[in-house]
């Protein structure tokens, strides 16, 4: 009997550890190794909205029709080195032939549009679910929070018109009322939320006066943000929760499940120490369950959530106090 079995997005997983979308999920060889390591599911490397738009533009131009976003043609042309949609579709088909665990396609997007109809091709290729990696940086002072939020609903509504497989939204906390926003998205039919998205962070090279990237990989102490919100939203929203960011070991995965997560995603940890980290995490969870006499993941999922602990205000505390923190 597999005591690590769990359900996420209605999918049966042999383990709550999911290989998140990253450079390590972009080849069949890696997918096979991830399954051998014990991953419960795999989220493929993301295809970007721009890539899908590029495919659409080619189809439109072949028919000698006007391209609906003429200002984007030059920009999109720069993505020729990336995968085209059809290559991604072929990758999904090959992935489904190569591994038995669920395959979740990932789309990095920021707007609703003609590209969303291509989600049907992803479904037809055999993807078990779609993860929408959505984020629009709210940096324009002329756009209100409602306008930004409506873009999320527009994307979800448009995708749901074309597919019947489960949809997860990989989100951030950059909302004026995060809990309410997630609840509303849950009402719209989102099957699960991945908390949280990890974004490109700019840095400055002060010697060469260049913009560089920073914080490419997560650190093991970054798990506390998704832990807080997983615990607060468990049993509040109907959708599943998959915790992500800063999950580098089995102990952290256990904490996330105790908080209420259906599953957890690992990505940075796959680079160092490697795929073996999934095996180690599964072993840690199993050993912990045996010590505490748990026969299934469901028996302890949410045991330490906001609703189930004696002092739920601990999850809402945002200011340091000497009594709690031990520091001034």
C-alpha cells in the first residue's frame, strides 16, 4: 500500500511531490528520471504566450489576413529560438508515452486573446491538466487594481471555453486583497492554485552599469510565505492548493501538507542536489508518517491549518513582538 498517495486537481498522485516547471522538465530523458525518483506528477517547462501568438501570426499570414496585433510582430520575431507551439504539442505527446505519472502543461501568460484557443491542442495532445502561470506587473499608475484583476478572470474564462481538463493558476501575492481574489478565482472554476510564482528579479551591476538577473533559485528559508497562505486558505476555498517556493526537503514538504497543501512543487532543488532530492523527500515523509502512526497523507493534511489550530492568530501576525520572536 502506498501511504504517500494524494489527489491534486482530481488526479491520483503516487506522491505529493511534484516536479515544478523549470529547465529540468524540458526533456523526455529528465521526465523519465523524475518518475524513477518518485515524482507524483510533472509540470512541463512553460510555453510562453508570445510563442503561441507567434504560431497564430504565422497561420494568419499564410492566409494573407491582417495580423490582429501588428505592433507585436517585430517583438514576437525575437522568439524564433524558442519552441513553437507544435513542438510543445509533440513534446506533450512524447511525454505521455514515456511516463505513467500525470503530465501538466504550463503556459506563461499575461492576457486573454486568440492564443487561448490553442489550449484545446494541448488538451488533445494528452495533457492531464494545464497550469496557467499568470502575472501582470501592476506598475502602471493609470491602471486600477480591478483592471489588473480582471485580466486574470478573462484568461481563466477564455481557457475554460476550450478545455475540460483541470486548470491550476500559479499566482503571486501581489493583490490588494489576496484571500478574496483567490476565493473569487476559485468560484470562477479554477481547480487549483500554485502558491507562489517565482519571478525574474532585476539587479544592477554597479561596475559595468548593466541590468542583470538576481535570485534565480529559491532558498530553503523562503517557504514561510506559501506556508502562511496555504494554512489560511485551506478549507476556505474549494480549489486545491499546491505549495511552491523554498521547498528543498521532506521536512518542509510535511509542514506544507500539515498547513493544508494537497501537493508541493520543487524546482530549484532539482538543480542542486538533483533528482535524488525527490526520493529523499518521499523517504522523509514516509518515515515521519510511520513515527506518528499516519497511514495516509489525508490523515494529517490540514492538521495545522488556520481553522484547526488552537491559536489561529499565529498565521495572521505580521509584526514582530519580543515575546514571540525573541528579538527587539
